[in-house]
C-alpha cells in the first residue's frame, strides 16, 4: 500500500519532468471552469489537493502588498536648453521615488529655427548617449526635437521613448468643446506638422490652427520674462486664435509654462490651456507602471544634470525653470555625443 507524507507548506519551486500523463510535481492545474476555487495542486506523490484557501488568500491580498520587481535605473530627459526643466519639474513631483538625469544641449540651442533634419541628428546623438548611461526610459522634453525625431528614436533605441506632443494632442482633443483648437509653438514644431497628424488621428473633426511664435523663447529667457514685451508678443500671437474662436490652446513649447500667468491673462478663463509638462509626466508614470520598470515607491529619488554648454549658466538659468535646487552640473562635449551615436 502506498503511503504519502502529509503535504508540507507550499513554496515556489521549479517543476520537474512529469510522469507519463501526469503533471509536474509542484505545478498548478486550472479546471475547465477557470474559477479560482477549483485550482488544484499536485503533491510530490501525485495526489491532487484543492487550493481554495490559497486562492482566496491571494485574491484578498492587495496588489500593492505583493512583491513587484523594481528597476533602479534613472529616467533620461533632454532638451535643447533649460525649457525641458519644466517637464522635469512635473516628473519629479509626480514620481518623487524615481531618479532622473537631464541633458541640456546648450551648445546648439535654439532648436526651433533649425532645419528638422539637423535637429533629428542632434536628437539621435543625445538619445544614444543617454542609452549608454543605462537609463530605462527617455523623455524628449522638447517639442521641436519630438516633431523632428521621435519615430526614429523609438526605432533605434532599445528603451521606451516618450515625446511631449502626443500627450498634449490627446489632452486637447479631450478638452475642446467646440472642436476648435489652437497651437502656439516654435517654427520648427509648426513646420513638422505632428500636432496636425495626431489631432486628426484622434478626432478628424477637430480643426487645429497653428501659430509660430519665434519671439517668445528669447523673451522668456531674458532678464524680464514677465515684462510688457512678453505680454505684447503673446497678444500678437494669440490674436488669430481668438479670431478663430478656439476654446482650447496647446502651448507647444516647454518654455511656455514659465509665463503661464501671461497666457491666462490674454486668453481668459473660457479657454483651456494645455501644457506639455503635466501631460508628459502622466505619460511617463503610466509607461513605467505598464512596463513594470518603476522604482520602489518608498524611496526618495535623486536627479543630476548634464550640459553641452556652460555649467554655471545652466545652473543659474535652470533654477528659474526647475523651481528646485540645482547642484553640480556636469559638462558633456559634442564629441562625446557624436561618439555615442
């Protein structure tokens, strides 16, 4: 007569080869009904034992308390200068447990007036450089670079790449009530046409009116970003959008959140303003969770800065955009970026 030892407490094991027609020792079989109460465990001597209590215990355990893999790598963020720090700020607030590394390409700013093919080359160099820094995700925190290079970066890099245009386009389509949306952006972003393509893909009935704003970035980076010249420029660029009766405006440059009060004053409360920073931070959070590459929620993240320009100038200007302390800034040469591509 066959005698079996009483089953010992269950633990996760690697199943061995099953006997002919049987199941591996330690494996789980789901019955045809698929209900958890009918799951059984095959013991070491081949005796099936129902696991109703175990199934109920696991089902009642909050998902947040179950063990999850943690990815300690940093998130990479880049822009032509300091404008992308507005995106980084929202990421730091939304994901305080994640580490970030930010690269500002000050040596080649601004990107806005440059040909898209040239900007695409810059973005590919920076993307490859950040990937070599072992980041787990890259945020293209520049509307012009997103417009010029996002598909190429997503094809060439092994890590997820997020731009700032798609989150804004989606938010604008959801926000508009009369299906008339305005876009204020750099010349390069307007010429790229990605906002038109994305908005049309989301809702072909939405009319998008785009206006290039070449004066805004220099004014925002000046010593008096809230002066009369800035308000006058905003009113000039806003006029055709107000005449078109838009009820939602995409502020399609990462510099623009810094003068949010000026835009709110010019457009009034009846017009919804969509900023890339907030929408992109949500997209980063969702992507990390969906791909299960987030860091532990109980830790405090860190951030560091790289620039191709003058580290001192980056630090002084960057504090205004980040609105958080900026410590040491590392210098990266254009040769280093080129070598990584």
